C-alpha cells in the first residue's frame, strides 16, 4: 500500500501565489494568511501568546519564520512580540520588512509600516542618545544609516562582552588547572 504524499504549508502558499501571479490575478492574501495561521506551529505560538507567555510565543513564532520564511503572518507576529514584549526593535525591523516584502498590499501592511516607522524612530533616537548624528527621522536614508549604526554599536558591545567573558573564562581555567596540578 502506497502512502499519499503531502505538501507542506509553505510549498502550498508559494504555489498559490505563483498561480495567481501567473494568471494575472492578485493573490487572495486573506486565504494565504488563513492557511498560514492554521499551521500547527503557529497554533502553538498563538496558544502561548493567549496564555500570556510572550517569551515562549516569541520563540515559537520566530522558529516558524526560520522553518517557513514565506510565512508572512509569522513574521508580523514575531515583529509585534519583538517590539512589545522583548523590547527588541532591531529584530522587529527585520521581521516587519519581511512582512511588507511578502504582503505589500494587505489590510495589515499599513499597520506593519507604522510599526516599522516607530521602531526605526526609536533606533534613531537611541543612536542620537549614544552619540549618533541627529538626522531628521523623516529622511529614509538617514534612518537606514542610523539603523546600521545602531546595529554596529550593538555588535561592538556584544563582541566586547564576549571578549571579556573569554578572558574571565581563561583566567578561571588557569586557576582550575593550577588547583588540579596541586592535588595531583
């Protein structure tokens, strides 16, 4: 007896978009989002969110975006939680841009653009407070440059913390080896 082959949700989503685009019709984004939301991993994330476990919901939605990069709804939910629950505007910017790229013309696109503007403004303000230049927030090129600068500062801070941790680990290992040699 042969097993029936099944297609995964992302493949079906991509096929639907391709068929609609190739026929000259606009894709039915509401149907696509309904399919995306029905995914079992998405349901687990929604359940965690409804239970108030926002960190778990964030992790589950984020995992869906990695497993299903074309799942626009997962990108939007990850961005909303990144902004509101995790205070992580950099991650929110990434996922909001992904949503807008995947769903450029839906009822939620305007919301995504507003959230993106708010996140970029907060990053620009943070960049200004940390010695960045004070370019007006209405200039998209300046906002992009400020976002890049904020990312660089975050990467530098992370690298410095990592080096400091490595130095402390090496010192601890040296002391441990000395103690072991003393008792051997």
